[in-house]
C-alpha cells in the first residue's frame, strides 16, 4: 500500500510540474559531469513525457489498469494472491464496516481460487487484431482473449473490457496482475460460466493518430466518441470475424476507471445492446463536476442519469469501487446515488480497503461473471 500512495503522489506531483524541475536539475548535473549523452537522452524523454503531461510509464499504467498492489509482483505469476491467501490485511479488516451487507450474490473480493494459475486449467492467450473504424477513419487495434479450445464449431458470448485513461488495447493483456485470463479460465473450468471471448479495445477513438489523452476537455473527447466506434465498427467486426453468440444476453460490457465511466455512459445510451454490465471505479465526468485533475463539462445531466423510459435494460448493472480509491474517490458512489435517485436499477458495492487497483478490478470482473453464470442458469 505504500507504493500505492507513492504512485499517486508522484503522478500528482508531476501534474503540478514538480518533476520537470527535478529532471532539469539532473540533466544539468549530467552535462556538468560530462555525461552529455545521458543528458541528451533525458532531454528527449522529457519532451516525449511533456506531450503526455509528464507522467511516467508506471503512472500511466496505474491509471490504465490499476495501481499495483503488494500482492501483485512478490512471488511471480505462478503464485498469485499471497496477500489474498492470507486474508485481507489488518487495515482492510478494520475497513470492513461491521453490519454493512453486500448485495445478494456479491462477494467483496475475487476468491484466490479464481485468480490462481492452476495446472489443471488450459488458459486462453491474448492475441491482437485490427479493424477499419469508419468512426475514426483509421485502422485500429484490439486485443482478444479466445478460449484455449476456441473452435468455429462453438459460439461464444463476448465481454468488451475497457481500460483506464492513458491506456490502449494492450493495457489489460499486458498487465498479468489483473488476472483476467485466470479469472475467466478458472471460472469456466469450474462450470461457473460458459467459455467466453474477451475483447479489449483501444478506447481512445480519435480520428487524429497524433492526438493524445490528457486531463483536459478536448483531449478526453475521443473517449466519449468510443461509443460510436464500438457500436458501428468494433462489434460488427468481432461478430463477423469470430464465432460469436450475438444479442444482449450474450454481450457483456465492463470497464475500469475511464473505462468504467464510458461503460456507464454507453449502457445508459444503448441499454438494449448489453445484458450484463460492470463499471469498476468509474471516473468523474459523466455529469458536470470539478475534481483534482480537471473541470468536466459532463456527458449528460444528473437528471439524464437513467435509462430512457420503456428501454430494454441490462439484466445486471454493477457499479463498484474500492473504499479507499485515491484517484476517483467518491465519484462511483455518487453515480450510484444518482442512479438510485432516478429509480434506475443497478447493484452497488464497495470493496473494503481496496484502492484504484487490481483488487477492485478482479472483484468487479469476478462478480460480473458470477452473476452472468447464475443469471443464465435461472
Ligand atoms: C479524472 C479523474 C480520473 C479523469 C479521469 C480519471 C478525465 C481516470 C482515471 C483512470 O482512468 O485511471 O478527473 O478525467
């Protein structure tokens, strides 16, 4: 958890410009010491970083797919969840408000049995594909997790999984700490869900290949445009390229942070397309607000935070967040409150002690899949 705080503190410090000064001091020292090559390399890196608001690779990854937790990297990929195995830390236990009940069917944490790498399970592997986006006028990429025994003879439901800000189609596939392929593979192996396909798009739907995300209104517009790319271009591409079971009952949507925000927005706009939905640690900006990063004009008004009258709505619409999220804070809860105020059916829960991290991601994905499995068995 120490690292958690330092990543976010560093990110904020960078955003406030503190690191730029530090870098210049280092460059000057290097140049004075005759290390001009290193100083030049740093200068180049600095320019590239400036274009990305000065965020380090680690900071960007923390935004895109969650802050790493202590459990993530300690024992390597074959022994995951050491901390989970020992149970929640003392602090987390203290965080769990006694008497606060979770919604029916929801478990706070993804059990270790489902994040573990098991020798008896054949996991699918992520591969990469491209499609022409008429929305952006560009060839765009996606990562896709097919079941290990994927066959054209079968037909598979599809989960679209959306990354956080600064991410791309490699964010989830490139971060083994999220355990996406283990959770999906283990749950299917245990018969909790059917085999499924997971598609991880690039959510930055800009027509300008040089445009970059940042914490400002203009730079965030491509995220809000993703709904068009998804519905018009990516979903038809996936449905024609792979052996897919179509229709809302077989089409799922989930996202983390910026991806959680777009998950809610897309679901409210097109509820007839997705039967099962989970927005994890959703970022601010669906409705107007100002947070520590920027002022958001809002995609919709607070009174529009609901399904249209008479709309076909998802079977399951989950919103969840870590109780100690250092990036999006209380915004997910405020979305829950707005949906509740507008009498819009959804499930809300908090993951006690979790930050903007993999504990929240694993929990949201696990509960979504579990409810998909039990929904389909009813
Ligand atoms: C913001 C706070 C958080 C915001 C985006 C985020 C665009 C996203 C965080 C993430 O995706 O990890 O104000 O504005």
